[in-house]
C-alpha cells in the first residue's frame, strides 16, 4: 500500500482532530474548550467530505459545527462570569481519568485487533438527498420523525431556559 494524497489528507485531519480534542478537554477556560470542540467538528466534516459523503459533511457543518456550537457559546456566555476558569483537578480525579482513558484504549485495541473485519458490500458514494430526506422523515419502522421532534422540543427547552437565566440577571 503506497502513500496517496487521500491518506495524507486523512492523517492530517486525524492529527488535527486528536490535537483539538485533547486541547478541548485539557484547557482551563470553558470558552476555549467550546472553540476547540468547533475545530473537532470541522475536522470530522472534513473526513465526511473526503469519503464523498457530502450530505453528512454538510449536516455536520450546519447542525453541529454551526448550531450546536453557537448554542454552547451562548449558554456559556449567559451563565458564566468574566474570566471563568476550571478548577484544578485533585490527584485522585486525575488518576481516575487517566485510568479510565487507558481502559478505553485497551478495550478499543483489543476489539480492533481481535476481530477480522470483512470487506463491506457498501457502495462508495451517497444516495440522492431526496431519498435520504424521505427515509429520515418517515414514520415507519426505521424513520426518524419521532427523534427529530424530541430533539426540537429539547432545543426549545434549552432556549427557554437560557432566556430565563438571562432575565434573572
């Protein structure tokens, strides 16, 4: 297997995502953590575009990188004081976090190395957007109309909660 441009772009995106995610969980400032999360979501969209899944990449950019990150930033700005910093972790919590991360890494490596993954019969590319929309918004067995409505009610509750918190100040 030779080194191709696709592999180089994937490795650059993977390093970018890993570095941004490490910075997101280790930074002391919560607004910077939200910014690094935005970078992780941009990198994930880049991988979707590289796989030629333009619909998923566009959804990733519009919904997650655009909407959810803006919601996080607004909620952070509404609820935190100026210069809000995270508390310093105790050694026991740091040890527990490192132990949990190590256990997750061992489990992932064990499952990846133990199983032989069969080649998929999945065709590269994507369906037309109209077919994706009709299957997602159907009320049948594998439709997503109910989760879509539940998420919209949840986002409405978050917006109302943010407004109530802002009015109290």
